[in-house]
C-alpha cells in the first residue's frame, strides 16, 4: 500500500529511490508460487495489494522480478477464486466479501493497465 501511495510522486529523487527499494523488497517477499503471505499464511488480499501497487507503478505482472516458477501475481490471485466468482481470504477458507472486493479492484486495475487506460486511482 505504501508503494501505491508513492506511485504519483516518483518524479522526486528521494521518492524514486524509496520506490525502487520497495520494489526490491516486495519481490524478495514473494512466495515461490507467486503469492504473498503474512503471519497467518498466504492471503488473497496481500496479492491484490501487490497487483495494485505494480499497476500504479506501471510495472507489468510479467516483469521477471514478480514471476516465480512461472506464476504471475494474477495466477496466484486466481487460485483463491471460488466457483461462483467470489474470492476467499485463505486457501482453506470460504467466500469472503473483503477478499472479493479487493480482488475485484486489483483485477480492474490490471485490466485498465493492459488496455492502456488511466490507473485505478486516476479514472477518467
């Protein structure tokens, strides 16, 4: 989320440097299957937030820093999708409204980037 907030200020040298460090850290935190975990294990929300950060920064999900064992963040997020289209918080969980909302806006953010539209936070 910090990278999302800093994305619009990258023209400042101090912010650009911080963003680059953040991207390196984020890549290093990514699991070997392409996802992200917190103290309770891998969560869809963590993956959603990383997708939004990268799209706000103009970084493709195919960027080699964020493809782990052939899996992109989108691949990792879609593993949490339920048959009805909703998303779960953790792999063993049931449908979760917050997880579904965050996955939806992450996928919208990705779609907007792929279509060359303004970013999620700059919709026009």
